[in-house]
């Protein structure tokens, strides 16, 4: 028998009912399981219940009436020592290359390729180079607009600050560009950041990238290199992303989370956050509101 955690998380605008514990007890009982202890991590937003089972069950149907993320995770080794986070549409609200293309007058063309790439329909490296060719010749001053307009997703600052405070290493790894990852990493306090380097010459975006290109395997490679350097295992890692290029790190991590994820990523994720904000990754690790740092 193993101990598991039933995690029920939602968005502050759609609070959980006060009697969620009795509903959870009933759902567990329908599977022949018992409540081994429950608590609120955040009032009416984050609830969890421990139970023991021989195999990990699925409870989603039992909570179909809730606008909530229903996840089952092992109770052992919940708090992770390394966080690797995607940037575009995960830590920030938008896709930076799409935004750059929109300002350059090629928004629809580039966004269509991005959507297929994130869904896993196209090779990431090839699709990135194709999109770069489309915006080649654009005014490099548009980059400053992208930096100025970048918005964080709710909970991003708390996620990074809390994991840093509790001794984890935090890495921002993106298939996007260093001109933005360096800004977002410094703003939030990520220890490291990795992304592609865009070539700019004579005030123009050339369409070229400085090798090596960070492709769909780069984040998983970064995970492997970092855990070896830290002397930890993949079970000590939490990752969060949204697209197909995050699959490698999601599959490798002890806790791989899909945040508003595409189906290609959800298929391999350990947990899904479609309702809760980015604090959800903290609640999945058992952090109580009293332990969360809000910058």
C-alpha cells in the first residue's frame, strides 16, 4: 500500500464549497478507500486529503461538478529541490514570438505555426527557424516593446520566491529568447535562465539564431545536467510548462505539471492545472498559505 494525496485546487473566483471534505470522503468510499487526514492549504481554494491504496485511482468523475483541478500525487518526497519552468504561456501570459510577429505585421502567419508546434504537430526546431525567417528584417526596436509589455501569470512571483526561500534551485528554460528570459529571470529571482539567442544586426532582426538551438530536448537535457551537478534525482524535480516542447522535462521530472496545457503535454503530465494559478504547483507540494512568500 502507498499513501497518496488527493489534491483539489481551484481559482479564487470559483471557490470550493465548505463541505468539500464530506464530498471527498464519499468519493474515496466509493472506491473502498478511507480518509487518512485532510486539510485546507488555502481556504476554499486549495484542499487535500491523504489516503492509502495499492494503485493510484482516478477520481475526476466524482468531482465533475467542480470547477477544479483534481490530481492524485504520491505523498512521499512531495517538496522538490529543483524547479524548471517554461516561460511563454506559463510564467508569462503570452507567446513572445507571436507578439513580436504581431508587431512586425506577420501575426496570423506565425501564430498558426506556433499553435501546431505547441500541439506537437511540427518539429520544434524547424518550426522555430521557419517563424524566424518570416520576421527577418523587422525593426529590432520592437524587442523593447515585447519586454515592456510582458505580463506575468498569476502566482508566478509567489511560486519562484517560495521555492527559492525553501532552498530549491529555480531555472527558467525557454524555447524563446534570451532578450526576455534574462529580464523575467531577474524580475522573479530565477537562479538561471536558458533560451535561444536572436541575432540582431544594424538595428534589424536577421532571422538567424546563434547555435545551438534550444529544441524540444533541451529542457530535459538541462534537467539531467542539473540534477547530476546538484547530486539529486529526477524525483526531486518539479517542472511546469504548457506545450509539446515541454514533454521531455515533464516525463523526466518527479512532478511534471501541465499549466493550461496542450493535450500533447497533458498526456504525459503527473498533474494538470487548468483552474488554479501558478501557486498550484506549491499546493501540489504541500505548501500551506503560511509558507508561501508573496513578493
